C-alpha cells in the first residue's frame, strides 16, 4: 500500500487524484506546516515539503510531477498518461517537466518570497518577478491548448490536472481566467469532474 504525506491546498492534490483514478489503496497522512518538522519526516523529505509518496517497498519519493509520472507507469490500466510507446508520451513528459520547472517554482517564489532574497525589502520585487514568470509560462500552455480538448493525447491525463492545480494558485485568478481562455476552458471542464469536485472540498483549490 502507498502512503501519501500531504496537506490541504498543496501539490498533494494531483497525487491524491492520481491514486484515486488508479484505484490504488493508500494511507493519507496529513503533515501540518511547521518550522520545526518531525526529524522522521525530514528523513523522507529533506526540504520539509509535501507531497511525499512512500511506495509499497518502503522507499519514498518527493516531487509531485515525478510521482505522477511514476504512478502513470505503474498503473497503465488507469490511463493516467499516454502509453510509453504512444506519440503523445513525449508531449506528456515535456509539459510535466515544463510545469514543474517553470510554473511550480514561480508559484513558490510568490508565496514564499522571503526565502528568495536576503534583502528585507526585496520581497516585493521577488513577487513581481514570480508573477511575470507565471504569466509567461501559462501563456505558453494556453497556446498549446488551442484547438485541443486536452493538453496531451485524446483524453484527460495527469498533465491536465497538474495544470489546473497550478493555475488555481495564481494570485490574481480573475485576470488569469480572462487572459488564458483555453486554460479556463479546460479548467471549467475539470471543475465539473466528480473526483476533482470531491477533492476540492478538502483542498479548497478553487471556489465552488
């Protein structure tokens, strides 16, 4: 059985969705935010971040995008991603890496700006740069969605859930929804997905 260390409103949202879609039994362990984390948790998450997924063999992994890719590989019957030998697999890997390396770090820089500057008065500039980076990344993804129902392939994948999780964290959500109509179109579709509606009751990713 898997163990998922997470907390509401975190990147654990997409991992929880993946496990549920795969019908994979898991134990959920909520980890409160703390500047003094449990040393045992630091052993599996050295940066004191969630999500962390402990695998059935007892090993643990961090990084939500990597966890999603692994779960898609381990549960191919759930079709969480295009098959390894499918043409769309390349785009799946591309966009998962893009979102985790461009958008997710920008989100962290905005909400944890104090970690990214040694200047006590520098957080405003960090936040401004973070929003600019978010906007640049979301514009790329909005263009990639033009004329498509899904970001990759011909059905919903974890890349779509990962994308709407990230856009839900944009600090100016009304402007974001207007600026990127194709992302909003995808998001509106997923807001009606039964599983994501259920997860949103605990994670409160977006207003109901």
